[in-house]
C-alpha cells in the first residue's frame, strides 16, 4: 500500500520570503516521488521528481525538494516566493514497481503568496 | 516534453444526455492512459486505467456502465459519461504514459463538466 500526506491545507507566505510545502509518504518498496502544481480549472503541471540519486532535486520555476528517507518526507521549497506561485500543489508517490499512472496523490496544499 | 491534450476543456450538458471527453497524446504513443476525477478543493481520484486495444480496468466504486472508456489507438482514449446527472459534474483529468517502464505520467489540461 502507498499513501501520501500533505499536512497543511493552506500555506501563506509573503512575496520574497522562502516557502515550504510539506509532504510525507508511505510506500512498501522504493519510492518515486513527484510534485505537481495546478492552476484553477487546469490540469496538473509537473514540477519535479525524485527517482534515485541526489536527495536534493531541482525542478521547474525555481522549486526544489529534498528527499529524506529517514523522515519519509519530500518537502517542496523555494528560496524566494512569487505572487505567481499562488496555486494548488500536489505531492504524489508510487512504488517503483508499480505503473506510472498508479501514483497516489495527496489532498493538495493551497499556496498563497501575498505581495 | 510529452504533451497530452484533452478536449473539450469545458462542457455543459443537460441531465440525461451523454458527453464524450477525448484525451490525446500528441507527440508520443501512450500504451496506457488514466482517467481521474477531481472534486472542488480535493485530490485526484483514479477512476480507471485504459490500455490500448483492451477493456479498461475500473477502480472500486466506479460504475463502468456509467463511465465508458475506449482506447482505440495508441494516441487516443475517450471517456463517455452516459446519462449524465448533476452529481456527475466534476473536473475530469486524463494522463498518459509511454511504455510499461515509464517513470512519470503526463497530464491533460482537464475537462470541467457541468450537468444542468
């Protein structure tokens, strides 16, 4: 079984400040971890993924995430938030042995960046 | 990158009618496509897995006669919501993968269905 938790429904930050969106996961085998962003009435846009290798993963639009195996976490970070980063963010996990479409998604975290 | 196109982006239909949503992989052959449903401010719920040339596999609780899925080619899967009712109103998203060993899935833009 696999699951993912995004403990915060809402994250508010001021523009220019660093942001963190939290994600913890549970999977029986090796995890593949993903972050997606969704704007209103749009599909999911891929931000970054962790498959193997360096624990710090850099992705699109200046976002990065750190894979922490001992804490089973994959928090999304950005050093300096922009108002345009305001959106709904989803963390997803799947076991490396399962099909790419069988990821389990978190409930999402709404990020609001205020000017 | 891989592009998945979904059409239409928005559709309004009358209760009792059927509506078809298309999901196309534009620059790759998708061996498998997936259909999700998303309620407002909620996560994606996998409805079914669609393999080219075979019957779709539905998740538990999803009515296969209600949500007809056809994957006639390696670039096209369709979801038909039959005899739609207001409770079927939702945001439907497809994704596609290329090859059985694919690491990630690519998502369409989504379709907002409103049944009146």
